C-alpha cells in the first residue's frame, strides 16, 4: 500500500524549471507524445531498477490503469528517441488536478523533460495543481 503521510503537491503557478534543464528542453532531445503508448509507459514504470528493486505496480494495477485510460481519465507523456520510448510518466486527471502516478527514464533527463511538458499542458488546460504523491529530491528542484 502506498500511502504517504504528506502529499507531494506541486503548485503549477510558480513551477520552476532549473536553467540546465530548460536548456535541455529547448534543445528538443526527444519527440514528445501524449497518450500514444500508455500501457507501455505503465509497464516500463513497473520494471524494477537498481535504485528500486520492487515496485507497487503489479499486473492487476496495470489492468486497472488501462481501464481508467480507456475511460479518458488517465494520460501518459512520452519521450521518444529514434523510435524508442526512453522516458515518460503517467497519471490520472480529476477536475483541475493531475495525480502523477509514476515515471521512468532510460535516457538522461527523459522523465524530467516529460514532467516539464506535462506541466506546460496542465497550465494551458487550466489545471491548478499536480499531485506527485511524494516530494522527492528529484522533484524539489522544481519548487
């Protein structure tokens, strides 16, 4: 069960993109797509990694998120390079909030670039906040 004591809420107003990452985003190292490989993003987020040997995303949860995606309430942001999915994130949209569920990266800065593109789309869409479950060191750079 994933149940953080304090939610990792990131206000969209004042979202800060560090200078180095802003340069990376401007260089467009990835093709950014939305909702074209949702199930693949969830599967890649579910894979174990050296810093995370276990994951909470099991096959039952993957199936449930696929259903939410087909209902139009879950979305993915994808970073592609040379036809390969190298980073991304997924989450659930509810009202003016987006609940980021998980992210992955197989290329330097891919998940961060996906997050920057997500925030830009959320702001354009009139969203008010991004819930990231936990505030990690990875996410503190955006405050």
